[in-house]
C-alpha cells in the first residue's frame, strides 16, 4: 500500500491493481495535462492536473465500493477504471477534444487502444482483469460503469470539489462524503437513497454555478478558441498528425505551436497571455437559428466573410458558437416515497437552472485588440445579429470593459 497526501481528500491509500498502475507511462503523462486547460489564465492557482484528479476519482470510487459492499474482482475493475478514466485526454484536457475527434473519431473516454497493450494491459492481466472490460467501464458501460461515468459518477464529485478548491471559487463545494454514502443500485440504476433530493440538487447547483464562473469564463473561452485554432493549423500545415497530437501533453503542444511558422503567433500569444478580445458577445435571442446549428465548415466560411468585410487577415477572426446548454445531472435518480424518480421530475430548481443557462449562453467573435471594433461591426452585419441583444466591441466603458481588463 502507498499513502498519498492530497489537497482535497487529505490521505489517499493506493493498493492492489491501482498501485501497480500508478507509475505506468499513460498514467504519469497525466501529471502534464492540466485539469482545467486555459482556465489557469483566469485563475492562476488552478494548476492542478489530471493525475491528481484521477487519484481523487480512485479514492471516491473505493469509498463508494465499500459503502455498496462490492468486493473482489468487480471492485478491482472499478478501481482500475477510475484511476485510468482520463488517460485518453489530449493536451489541455477538453480544449482540443472536438478537433481530435474530427480527425481520429475518438473522444477521451474511448480508450480501448490505450489500455489494450503495453504495461497497462500487462498489469491488468496480471490482476485477472480484462483490459477491454476496463475500457468499457471507463466509457460508463455496464451497471458498475455508472460509478465511473454517469449522472452520479465519482468523476463529477471529485472535479467539482477539486476545481473549487484550486480556483478559490466556492460554488463547486459539495458534500461528496454524503453523496458517496447515499449511493444505491436499484434495478441496475445508480441512485441516491431516500431523503436525498437536496443532496442531488447540490450537485446540480454546483455544476450550474461553476459553468459560467469557471468552465465558460469568457477569457478561458477566448484562449481555448485560440488554442484550438492553433492546433488545427498545426495539423493542416505541419508534419504533426492527429494521433501524435492526441498523445501530446500541454507542454508538447505549446512548444509545437511556438516552433512552427504557421502557428508561432498563437503559441506566443498563449504563452504570454496576449489574447484576442471580444468583438461580439451575443445572447442566444440575438443569434439566427441556423447559426446555432452551424457545423465546422460553415463557421470557417463565416469567419472568412467577417475577415473580408473587416479587411483583416482571416486568422485574426474567431467565431465561437457554443453548444446549446444542457444539465446532465437533471436525469440523476433519487428514491422518493419508495420509488425511483428522476431529479427533473422532483425538483423545482431544475427549470430555473435551465432558464439561467440559456440566459448565460453567449456567442463570441474574437479578434486582436486593434481590430476588435471593425471586426465587431462586420460580424453583426455578416451574421445577422440583433444589435440590441449584442455587446459590440465599441462599447468600451462600463462593467463589460472593466471585467475584460481585470481578467
């Protein structure tokens, strides 16, 4: 057994298959993958990594298994999946995941190829565990897979608490101890025991509050969009291929961006936080319906049109159209009056939080500071935005400009 001091859970005891997996290269690589990607450019203390998060998920999974009375090979399989659940992440975590998926067809939880060979496969086999079944569990398949990836998974419990701790933002603080203790399986579904509607609501509320404050903060979004654009150009104009990008860590990608003429500008700006600014910041009601569903190629065409209209290099215009908001936690299940109910059927908070998410949604157009005025005006014309519900770049005074300069 090895005991590891953790900033969130105090002491984590690692043993069995997890101890043998701890020093494998795929897991150690996570020491160099930031948990929150570009969010560290907003919250400087948010320098925690996927490695420590994986340890936290393993710890909570072990506690959940103990409370559920699950032992033996089943428990070891869950512990292995919990520890390995993030080995499929590319550099900067989720920031370039969509790009990697477009080129490889793989998301971060599709890890059969990563667990099926080398030291990880050997260790799993030595402990009597099938690597494919562990990989299935990472993707949330099977009854016990819900503990690793699902509406009430221990992954969510750890990252909310950990992200709140390291950013200093208190909204993600949750009672993960109670959440873990109250987990039950009913007819194959992972649920919370009776008397825990508010416990489920706390998880939902934490996620809803952390999203605009941390995960979708406008500066983090701008940096993410620039990182994604630089990585896209890296694949298109250099010898870097998608599989190599997928296995890079954060430093590898930043060095690659700064080392190639085609991407050097993005690398320098990201390294020294010389970020683009918001030329447009539009509410959902201001955006035409067809733009909300625009695919990657259509967005690139619109960026070119905006650049032409503004008489600027196309590489200096980024159109950021987020997905429509969703709260997966609303489908988590709680026992109420002796029957299992979905939280959205029981909680009056759900509709309010959904409405708040739509109110917080914003389309962004980003450009260098010296071009943001003309890019903003051009974007409104090209995209057909409702100006009354759109923050355009020439609104330079007031709270928007103040917040932009502050963070």
